[in-house]
C-alpha cells in the first residue's frame, strides 16, 4: 500500500477511546450476553421469546448510545483493552477489509461452538486455509456471477415446493421452516435428498450442542454420522445440485470439502428461512407496500429484494460480528494487543448509524439502484469475509416470497407491525402468525 493510501485510510478511521468499567459491564450485560443466550448461530425458541419480552436489544442500543454519546469517535476499548466495540464506518471497514488475516473470526465463543460440528468451515478459518476454502465456496456458490449457473433449476425447485405447500387458514413458522427444509435439501444435495430429514436433524442436534458450549470436545457418533452422510452424497452428486459443482471448484488438501457443506445447509434452511418469514410479515403489515410488491409479480423484482434486505437489516440474524486480532495492531489511534476481541453489534449499528435517516423504518429504496457500500449495515457482512452466499440468498429469498404472494393473500395476525412507521427493535420470527387465503 502506498504511503498516500495509508494516510487516507487511517484518516478515515475515527478515534477509539477507553470506556469505564461500569460502561464496559453494561455493554457486556446488554449486548454480549443476550447474543449468547439467543443462540449464537441457531436461535432458540424459548430464549427468543424471553429476550423479546424483555426488549433486550433496546437495552443494548441504549447502553451503547450512552457510550458513543460520551466518547464519540468510531468505537471504544472496554475492560482495560480486552475488548473493543465499533460503531464508526471507518473503523468497521478497516476491520472487515482485513478480516481472516489481521482480524480473525476463528476465536471466541461462536467459533468454539461451531467447531463442535464444522471445525474446518470457512467461517472459522484464517490465513492460507481461509483463502483456499474461500475460493472453493465462491466457486460453488457463484459469488461473483450475476446469476447462479443453476438458477433455473433452483427456481423450479422453489416453484414445485411452494405448489406442494398446504397452508391456510393460518401460516405458522413450523410450516414455513418445513418448506425451507425441502428447498435446502434439493438445492444442496439434489431431489433424491428431499426426504432426508435425518440429515437436517443431525445437524440441528449438533448445532444445539455446539451453542450450549457444554460437552463440546471430542467428535460424537452424530458428528461421524453427519459427515458419513455428506460424504456419500458427495461421492455421487446429483445433477443440478450445489454438490454437482464441487468437482470443478478449486480445491486442495486444505479445503476439507465436506466441512464446507453444513454451513450451506443451515444458512439456507434456518437463516434465510427466518429472514424471508420476517420479510413476509413486513409486506403483509403494510397494504401500500404489498400493492407495490404485487406489481412486480410473478417474478418479484428490485423492490421485493429491497424489502428482504430491510428485514435482514432491521432484525439481523447475526446480531453481532466478532473478530480477534492476530497480532498487536493500532486502530483509531488505540493499541489493540494480539487476542483483543473486536465486536460490531449489528443490532446497534443497523438502528443508530449516525447521519442515516429513518434507520428504524422499512426503506427498500436503500438497496435499489447503485448505492455505495455502507459498512455499518452487516446483515450479509462486508469486506473480505462477506457472505459468499449473498447472491443465492437474494435469488431464493425473492423467489419464495414472489411465489407465495402469487398464490395467497396474507394478513399478519401477530405480532403487529406499524405500516410505514418505526419498526420494533425485536421481531421473534417463531411467533409470527398469518391468516392466509388463496388468491
Ligand atoms: C439470509 C441468509 C443469510 C444471511 C443473513 C447470511 C449472513 C452472513 C454473515 C453476516 C456472514 C459473516 C459472518 C461473520 O463473519 O461472522 C456470512 C458468512 C458466510 N455465509 Fe452467509 N448468510 C446467509 C445465507 C447464506 C447461504 C445461503 C450460504 C451458502 C449457501 C452462506 C454461506 C456463508 C459462508 C460460507 C460464510 C463464511 C464466509 C467467510 O468466512 O469468508 N450464507 N453470512
């Protein structure tokens, strides 16, 4: 990097000040611990209900707003420098653009829990391993392509699964989750895997154990069974599935191909399912938005995509991004020793970004047309370790919503969301219920 560029990027990072012990503890209690309680990578139904009743994210926003108002700059060092929390676009950009090298995502509680079921996954890799696995993931997921090479087949899977869906007079989460279970198995493994709920069940069981962080250690029988099943599918990949693209993808001994697959499964089935369900609630709650979205049917267009982005932004399924410094570093004039935990609290940064209007409202236009990357909005993350499944998320999410809106009319029964107004800080997707009528 030239000196001029260095000076420019340093100037763009605001200062990091030291927060007091009281402020640090308040952040840990309202921002950090609830993220652990909610479920690090698979939200727990009971915990979501309790945390939503307590409106925990509002408490985190309040605590962090106080810290930011007092200290200013781009973030703060907490607990004597063991932790840093960032809210400024400059500092967040610096960290995310140097992710997997200077700032690694393989430390901390999330990585420890994930190692229980996917110890060699991309998201918990760094350095040369990360580069190798990233190239493999980007190739299969067609991260850099405008349209995934298997898009037509994936869209016909969505069409078939929505046609098979039996819903009405109500729609609840379990039915929607079942829809995504089938779509995921067919997209990742092929049509012959549609009924393999044992596979998704095994992964769900291991993920639940992983995020309880107890008994996490030696691989269990379930672990070997999960990878045995994935290896069998990999040995005989079905045409039109993601696995059929594995052979052509760049790979080496470092890649650990089978270990990349569970992330695709839960990110599509659980994460995308939850986000699409919330987007449906947003549309059903706002008749004028719904009418505009319907104008884009049967395919669904830019507006529908913008609504999906907004649902993801307003209620980020990754409430917090965590990184660990891999060496002694300087950020915003503050020294971060090797091993410092660097936190970006999405539930705060997405709702209180300084200088951005209407952050509590649904504004799909934020994502329409050519807008510069906003490093504080990280529902799909940004920088080197951003979500390589992003294009697939938009393709499948948009397709499911468009098909469902073509088939049925939805009335949001609970919880209530204000049409066009400030959205509640938390939206428990398990609790969303619709009344449904065929169109
Ligand atoms: C709405 C659905 C999704 C959301 C909101 C989402 C969000 C994210 C976020 C925030 C990250 C960064 C996490 C971190 O650094 O701590 C990430 C990484 C990742 N996502 Fe997604 N994701 C979604 C769906 C998918 C899908 C469908 C796939 C694959 C089929 C996928 C594959 C990945 C992978 C492999 C990474 C790790 C990237 C790396 O470490 O370089 N995601 N995703």
